[in-house]
């Protein structure tokens, strides 16, 4: 871009015009401060500025049209809540619970099986190696 062509900052001009029309408006002062700090405003903030600016008679309509076009170009953030009908993350395996209970009935102080019980009751899944270890305990301790 050549040096003699400077980009016109319509948002800054609209902020200045709104401030000149109503110097005590806190919303406009807040937007001006944020625009100076960050160099941009969010879509919601620009929409609020457009509503305020459209009420002021002295602002040229081409500035408002440029602001409206800027707003329309910005992406809309969709904040829809997550669906509730999703499947639960963890489902308890009943046979694992029965194996843990059976071992603890016979050996109530078995530390590793107590650890498995804690994980099982707090709805944490047992890893494949832990399940294999539990099956080994079932074969050794209950089938003998």
C-alpha cells in the first residue's frame, strides 16, 4: 500500500463522535479505552456501539454502514450447551464388583484389591493390566 494511502479507522471515528455527543456515557468511554488498549472490539461490543451510534443524528450514515458491514463479517460464536443425552463416560462392570467383594470377604485386608475397590467405587475404570491382575487374584485366592 502506498505511503499516501492511509486506512480510515471508522470505529475510532464513531467512538469519538459518540463521545462528543455524550461525554459522560460510561459505555462509550469503556469501549474507547478497550479499543485503545487492544486495537479491536468484540462483535457484541461493536453491536452495542452500533446501537448507541445509530441514535446520534450527527454521525454520517456511511460510517454506520461500514460499522454494520464490519459486524456482519465477524464470526458469530455459538455457545449452545452440550447435549445431555450423551452416554455416560464410565459404566460399572458388575462382574468386577462381584470379584472384588468376593475376595474382600475372604481376605478383607488385601491391599491391592482394596485399591481396586476404591477405584471401582469412585467410578474410575480399571486398566487392562489391573483387570488381568484381578482375574489372577480370583483364580489364586477363590478357586483354591
